[in-house]
C-alpha cells in the first residue's frame, strides 16, 4: 500500500513563531490532499483542503508540490491553541481503485 | 446539526472475546468510514461504504473483522475473536461524498478498545 510520511515531531515553538510541516506521499497518482487537526484524545477535524495552486486560510497556508510529491502546512503567528497533532491525507480515486491514506501525524506544541 | 454518534465510548475485553461497535452517521451522508487508530499513529482506514456498498476494505483483517451498513445508514464493526494488537481507538466518520477532492469527513468521538 502506498504510504504517506510525516515527521512525527514534536515541534516545540514559542508563541508567535512560524512553523512548517511537510508530508510526502508515495502514490504519484494521488489527486486530493487534506490537512486534519487532532487534539489530544479527540477525533480528527478538517483543517483545510490542499489545492494545486496553494491556498490560505487566515494564519494557515497549504501548498502542494506534485513534482516532489509533498504537501506542506505553514502556520504563522502560532497560538497556544494551535497545539495539536496535524495529520495529512492523500486520496487516490481511479477506475476500479481507491486509496485513502492518513499520515501518522506531526505533533505541535506552542509554548508561552 | 447532530454529529457522528458512536457507542460504546470505551470497551475492555479479554483476548479471544468478541466485540461490536456502532456508528450513526450525520443524516444524509452517503459515505461512512471506519478507522483504527493505534496510539501514536494516524488513523488507518479499515472500510469505506458508499450507501450500502463497499468502496474499499483492502485493509480490513477479514479473518476477524467484519462490518455492515444496513439500509445505508447505521453501521456496525465487529471483531471476533479479539487480539491484544486490536487495542486502539475505532473511529467512525461520514461525508456527503461530492467527490474525493471535496470530501470533508466528520469524525465521531471514537470507541477506545482495550484488549487484555
């Protein structure tokens, strides 16, 4: 099965810092990508989709690099409330085949 | 809007016993997913239903795990018999399914299974 790899961290950053996570995927035919956020002992929640042209939502920016097969998440001006595990997802859907894979997640701790 | 409901929230069993989990998706959501999340890892997709049909069950250990979605709504996931390595959180998610590029999944709170 094709894999999705993430640096597990933890990333410990001070409030106000900018932090970036990368996620690599091995299935070059993957078409759809997402970032989910998971708080400790809670369920994952969608943070943002990742579009080919890159997309921004407030302090969060997601980018896709198909040539190098990775997606990234940039968080600017980190808040204490950003502390969580960030999961990336890659989806391949084709004729007779479907594959949805989560990465293991990157843990972020924002410290005062 | 009510979210994805799961029960039970916690379950402790001994190895070789059987266990079943229940999921009620968000009303109107055609797609339902079951995931296994072992501590420190990301969710692993076990099975995905589109209405009553199975889209993907390639990672479901079919010798011991089974799942069904009757009438395209509620779903149950069963493990029989359980092994120690089945200890994990079992997450159910649902989505409207407008296509893979716009498919937002909504997760339930999960069932935390401990196998002794």
